[in-house]
C-alpha cells in the first residue's frame, strides 16, 4: 500500500506550478485553446473518443474507501482548476472572454466527432504534412 503524505502533495504542488499551461479534462476545450494560443497552433482540432458519463452504484463501504484514497487527487484537481483559471485570466482577461470569443466558436465548428471541424485544406492553404495548416486567418488570432 502506498500512502501519499502532505509533504508529497506539497512537492507535487510546487512542480505543477512550474507549468505554463495546466488544464483538466472537464475543461478540455479551454485547455486546448489556451495551449494552442501559447504554442502558436492556428487550427486546433481533435476527434472525440471515450466521452460519456460513467455512473456507478457503489457499495457504501467501498465508496468510503475510495473517498479516503482520493483525498489528494481531489485537492490536485482543484489546484489544477485554479491554476488554469489564473492562466486564462493572464492570456484572455477572463474565463468568460475565452469561453465566448474562442471556445463557443470552436465548438460550433464541430462536425460529428471532429471538434473544431474536420481538417480541410483549401486552395489558399497548404498542409505541412503533419496535419497542420498554414495560411488563412486562425481562430486563435488576436
């Protein structure tokens, strides 16, 4: 059995704060667009997979053990969400700006499982062979 100590968590917290971009899966599009802007990716896209809500009925005793075993995980998740919001405020001014000006238009381009739209290379754009496009105006341009 492996027990995480408060000291372990404090070290984790220090390391997490080194990252320029932190995100959580529950705000994945916000994370992707922030990462894309920081890294200069003009046309971020992804294909949905493994998406769905998994509901389980837990035996009360098992649930109590899981709750106890995931105390630090929950703290880590809350820390990541807080750091993500701080990073978004620096880059976009507010969470609402990122959501309204970038995330909602990004999601509106979704085609089936392809979030942000399918990769299509038009006559005014070229592919660099790695699935990246150049040319045109990017969603993440200021």
